[in-house]
């Protein structure tokens, strides 16, 4: 493994090489500002009401992480398979008094499909990203991206749109056909970065001690390998030699973050493989990830911060029984683990029952009375079956929003160009807005 | 014009006679290409090298092998990112053609090779370019590889999410075990009730990852129409594409009806919600 100084040396060499070939490693945000000054794009700025916290990236650049007035960009695999992931995040935002929108007016980034089947192209991917960015912009809520692949893809698309005028014009033309314009967010922010900077407020609310819990971290590839220069690093986490997330919050909570030999490997998701070539996914997940986590690190739980990684590491274990290797190591997202440590309901909020590897043993070690919680959840299911209204983390959307991306006091591009005045803040859906 | 004239470099080194009657089996043991295949291979080769991403992604190779030591696919398949990069870098239409048949689909797109490459090559990216070309040209091997993706492509094209909870069927995901797929058996309620127990209303659906508003899904489809994605898919699976067009036409009608139904609520609206008609 390279030391931090070696990494910097590689970066310098790569920069020199790429200068010679015309390929740049520059802070794309600077060029974005120049385009904004020339009126070629709109930039969705982080404002004081977003309550930003400064972090540092691999390249030593400052990255602002907004903590309030956020637009949740959900992850397609997460919501279909592991819904406790977004519900834990929104619960945590309610607990910490943050406002947000969780809308039906978004598509996924569509990059799972692109990386799996290639039935798309860069202009389409950039247009999808820009459509979602524009929707966040017009609601005046800053996008917070749940998925590692969306996060990586959106950074690639931001770079493409900034550096390639031809793509920019093609995308702008498409957006104008739907009454939208080209807006790029000042930062592309992953939810785990939000969790990381919220550590002080999270710690103040911790109910269950996790000292003695051994956690192994799987670092999602698309968080830090797609656009390495923008991932956040922190000297307090592996001396700044590995990404700060999600290890940082685990250390802050008091867990032991244990190393294992294959930490750098991917999870085995493979995009195409998890659906149509699962022999590969489950073999890789079991042999290269779960087995080292258990046998080398004696882990109580595997923690990661991406949809595909949670899915692959969790769902691939049961079949290990066929080879006498049913480790059944619980696999949770960082924010589910945080929610449990803060006393969230394990089933109603953290939704641990969607996971293939049971988290009940882990919860026992954390001092959580999951038996009682499970009984409550069974009661709740019976009530729902009998027609009871579901408990929600934010007010339900009205029927009109099944059809229309309605106005919520939005910022329209022409108005934004004409004036630098702040728009009237719209009302958020999050409980913290009340 | 003879096929040979289209084939760059190695292929062009064939004589007319060799091209007219190639050996039944080449030295590599590869199946002999038909003339049609050679023509398509030559076209793909030209398009590959003409793609603007080619110059940006393929910079050179030190042969260090760092990319391959970290590659998950290299552990389980006859696949190596170093080989793929070198195939991309060499001027050989038939070698590229061979790689398109199977090897390109082994890549996990994890970008580990990119992160490790001292030369700054975008190996995962150039493999995606190869994949795009295999889709655009509707290669038979690509059709076979992507055949299981009909349902997820339908979801993706119509609502923009890739999976839904009702896709996780016990018969298909038997290897995931009873807790991943049999929540109704474990908890004695239907999947619909299980979804109702998620405390976010937009997730209380079994048909997609989350409820997507009709306007949003139509905007997405407009993107696919305008950027050539629909045409790509038509080349790969015309029947699926026609079905998608039908679904979207119905949604457009539904959207128009809703605009009348909600006309009073929409009267004061500005921006895309006021102007987008599907």
C-alpha cells in the first residue's frame, strides 16, 4: 500500500504526464466557476442556510459538505432491496433537526444500467444527471447522493459537462425541451460525507455503546476510485491513507475498526454480475471479502456505504452453506449502524429484516432489546394488514405529485440569471422544518 | 470495394486471395469470421478509434500489471485489464472483435485498474466504449449476454430505476436464502404490507425502487429519444423497444388527462411543470 507521500508523488507524476498529453488533473470546480462567470452554466451554490462543514479531499482541496436543506437523491438498488438504508438516513436527519425533500420527481442516475449493459451513452448519462440536478436546484435544496455509483457517475458527468462544450450544448438542448436548463452543483456530496461531518451531533445522541464491537469496513469502489481527487480523507482515519468515510464515524462512536488483507478489493457486485452471473458475485464476496473479514479480523459486522456493496456482501453469504462456509456476518450501511446506536427502531426504521444475514446477534452485543422490538414490529405488520395507516418520517405526498413535479417556490433559471437575490425559501418535507 | 480495403493494419496485411478464402480455423483456434463479420469488425474498429474518448482514455502501457493484480474479474475469468488496454492500443480489428464477444463482459467496472494505473489510462472507460459499440451493432454475443435484462431495462427506460422489490423472487434468487426473498413467509404478510412498513411513502411500492412521478418518467424518456439510447436499444432488441414505446405512449395520454384533471391546481405553476407536455 502506498503511503500518503507516495500517493502525492504518483499524483504529481500523473499530472506531469497528463500535461504532456493534454489531459488535465485540475480542480474542475475552478473551470465551473469560469463557465458560470461567462454565463454558460448555472451553479447550484452551497449557501449559509445549507450549514456547510469543510472537509479535505485526497488532493488536499477543501470540500464543503452541506448539512441542511438537502434534496435526497435515492439509490435504485438501495430502495428496492435495502430500504432501511434511506429510512435510517432520513430518521437521523429528523433527529438532528435537518430539513430535506424526499421526492418522487427524480430518476436514478441510470449508471448501474450503463456499467452493466452499456445501453446508454455519455450524453444521455450527462442529461439524466443534469435533469436531476436541475430539479434539486429549482426546489432550492442541495442534492445529497445516496449511492456510491451515482456519486462517482455524477462527478464524471460534471467533469464531462465542464470540459466538453459540445456535450454541454447537446445536453442543454435536451433539457430545454423539457423547460429545464444546465445547472451543476458546487459540490457532489455523498450521504456518508454528511454522516462524517455530523459526528459531533451524532455522538451527542448515542444511546447504545459500541465499544467492543469489531467492524470491518468495505470501502465502496465508486466512492474513491472513479474520481479519486474528490473523495474526502481525514488524518484521524488511517493517518489519511484511506478515505475518511465510512470508517470515521465508526471510530467516533467507539467501535474497533479492524483491518483485513483484502480491504482494497471490490465487493463483487459487477453491475451485470449481481443479476445474471451471480456465481462470480457470490464467490468473490465470500472468498475475497467475508472470509478475510471473519477469519482475519474476527468481525462482528461489515460496514459499507454503497447500495451494491451492502447487497452483494449481505445476500451472497447464505449460499456459502453449500461449501461449509456460512459465515452470516451482518452487513449494514454506516447510517443503519449509526441509527441503531442512537436508538432507532431496528425494524421500523433500520429495517434490518430485509437483510439476508441476521443482525440480531450484533444488536445483542450493542445492548439492543431486539426481541421486544421484533414483537412490536409484528404487531405493527398485523395492524397494517388490517388497514392501519403507515407511520411516516415525513408528510406523505399528495396525489398531484404522482403526476407533476410541482412548484415548491422554485428558482427558475431565467430569474436566477436576472438576479442574484436569494429566492424565497420553500417549505421542506423533513420534520426539522416544522 | 473489397472487404480488405476496410480493414486497417493487421487485416490490411492480408492479400486479396487470403481474404477471399481464409483458413477454416486460424492459428489461435478462433472460429473463422464470416465476411459479414469482418465488415462489421472493420466498422467497429474505425468507430472505436474515432471515438473522442479513445485518445483520452488510452494513453500507453508500462506493462507493470498493477491493473491486473487488483482486478476482481481477473481472479475468476480469462480476463485481464492489461490485455484489454493492450487490445485497445493495438491496431488489430480482429483482436478487438474477439474481445467484444465475451471478454468485455467480464469487467466489474469497479475502476480499481484505473486507480492503480501509473499511466492514467481509463481502462474501465475504454471497456465501456467497447461495450457500447457491441450494443450499437447488435452483436449476437451481446444479445445473448444481455438477454436476462429485459425486465430491468423495462424499468429503467420507463421509470428510471433499475430494480423493484417484486423482482426479488425466491425462484430466481434461491441462493440468497429465505430472509432475502421470503419476507412474506417469514413475517406472514404480503410483500405489499412489508413495503407499507417502510416509513417513506415513495418507497411503499413493489413495482419500482420508488414511486416516480409521470412527468419525471416522461422527461427521462425524452432524454432517451433525444440522445440515441432508444435507437441503441432498438438495434439490440426491437420487440422490447416497441413495447417500451407503447408503454410511454400510454403514460403520455395519462399525463395529458391528469393535466386537465388538475388544471386548477396547476394554474399558478411556473417552470417545467407548467410547460412540459410529455
